[in-house]
C-alpha cells in the first residue's frame, strides 16, 4: 500500500470552510444588490388580498360615521341616571341600525335603541336592556347600574378622517381588505406582480407523465418551487427541465433573462457540473458562486443576467426549499416592494437529540407541538438527509442550529422558525 495521500478538495462533507459565507452574510450581500418594484396597478379590493400595497392609505371618512349604540337598550341623558333607587323615563320612540330616530329627546325621556343605531338628539348614554324594566308601552324604569356615557361608540372611534390606515409596502391580509371596504375604497393601488421563471437541470430528471427508466427520478423541485412561489403571489413561468447541455442551458438562460424579473434554477451547481454552467453564466451576466456555511444548501449562485436576478439553487429537494426560504423568499419579498421583516424565532425545548458539528448553520426539520401539560416543544422529523423531501413534508418548522452548536441533548432549548411564518 502506498503512503501517498490523495489531494483533497473541500467538500460538502466538511464543516469548516474558511472560504464560505455565513447565511447572514450571504443574505446581506443579496439584499444590498436588490432593487424594489416601482411599477404599480390598481385592482379591485378583493383581488388586493396578498398583494403588496403601493401607496399609504388614509381614511377619507369617519368609521363609524356617527355616534352609535354599542348595545341593545335605551338611549338617555346621563343626567337622568338616578343616584339611588330607580327613575321612570318616558319612551319617546325607537332608533334602529339604518333607521335613526328623528327629533328631540327631552330630559326625562328615553329612546329604544339597537346596536349600531345612531344616538338620537343629545342623548349620551345607553342603559342596556337587561338593566331596564318596561313599565308599559310608554315608560321605562332604570336603576343605578349604568355609568354616564357608557355603551356608546364615538364617531371616528375606529378610524378618523385623515388617519393613516394602511402603510405602503405591507402585504394585505383579510383584515386589511375589510378595512379598505369599511372606507368605501373599491380600487387598491398595488405593486405589479413579480415574474419569476424557473427550470430544473439534470439528465436524470423526468416530468410527471413520462416513463421512469432505470436511474431516473421525477422532478419534484419544480413543484415545491411552484408551491412556494404561488404563496408569495408571483407570476410563475415554469420552463420545465433543461438537460445538462451547455447550448440548451445557454438558450434557457437567455430566454429567462428576456421574460422574467427573477430566474431560479435547481441542480447543476455542484462541483461536478458547475464548470460549464459557470462559463455560460459568467458570459451572460454578473454572477457570484458562493459556498454558504449552512446545511443543507451549501452551494448558492446569485447574481444578475441583464436586469434579471438569478438564483442558482442546489439540486437536492430539501436544499432547494431551505435555500428558498432563507434567501430567495426574503429577496423576492423585497423585490415585490414589501417591507420585509425577518421571520420570528421561537425558543422552545427540543425533545430529540440532534447530532451536529460546529462550523455550519443547520436547518433541521422539526415538528413543534403542544405537550400534555400545555407547553410547546419541538422534535425532529425522521432522517435529515438533503434528498429526503419527506422530512419537509412531515415538518412544520425548521430547527435552526447556530454555526457554533455542537449538537443538542433532549431538553436543551433551540430556535425554531415556523413554516407558517414563512408565508
Ligand atoms: P445536482 O446539484 O444537480 O448535482 O443534484 C443534486 C441531487 O439532487 C441529485 O441527486 C439530483 O438527482 C437531485 N435533483 C436535482 N434536481 C432535482 C429535481 N428537480 N427534482 C428532484 N431531485 C433533483
Ligand atoms: Mg444535476
């Protein structure tokens, strides 16, 4: 046996790589080169759901428009409230939501009123019906249960004329489109949808419907990407599978550059295949090839092909999702004009023991669950290999283990990033 050792390159099996970027640093580099969408359009309020608001919205009216009752009962003047015992008030009429009482209400009088109905005349207090007794059709007896000015909603209490209601750059949720409707706003200014193209690379990939010969696999990355992009409200351009062929790849890059704001590819960036992709990309644009100190998802390509932002994601199905959530999704949200804030990390005890060596940030897949005692805890899903897509499907969160972590014992506290919080 020869003593000579083979010359080794740094591989994705190594944990420390002096040339690699931390995930934070990579995201920072991505953010500094991003622009923001400037093109806007107006859409009907229902279609504005999940879109990014392109202007501040101020209230043009008071909501509610007038003082009204918060309860079913009797509208009175506070000065008619007895200090002790009871008082009998003359019933002057009724005020229903949409059918106000017109006319004066004198001292010593009351008006039957329903929730949402306009407070009649100078009345300022509502005695709820449970605290009033009907003497007959024309008289009501009240006691001392009611505080002056209670059970009344002031005009503009929810929104006053001129109030800032919704801020430019927010993604509109159901409550937001409800608020817009409450202001009578029919058309909403939003940023144009981002056009995101993607394709998969690999001679081994087959599409659904094709026969799976020996050694071939179905392309799943185009489906996870489709899912993640749909949730973000992107205009999706699925370019299919492109073979590991320099000419075909070049053609696909050029096509995407011409029709998309962003291009995502998966596969073909590992060491074995990278070289000719690198040549093509370097010729077509300004592209960085990074090694990121993370697991899964170490190789990441980012840059621009003309005006099109380009992310070259790894091929492994879990790596695609991890790098999408950690880098692409924050970037796309910024490009869409959204005011991006980083996902919330929850600190919870971990029920599993997690193996890890220092040197990389790991995104293990976990299930955050309520325990019998009501507290929350996380456990890992089964096997954590970057090809095991089931580890994502079974999970509801990432367990984020920092660079320096050397593993987790059951009961240790860990950081968890909920998938729900990732849109
Ligand atoms: P690559 O980065 O091209 O070397 O791919 C790494 C691993 O991910 C290989 O096992 C590929 O077969 C697999 N892979 C690449 N692209 C896809 C895809 N679109 N769907 C499923 N697996 C893929
Ligand atoms: Mg490949």
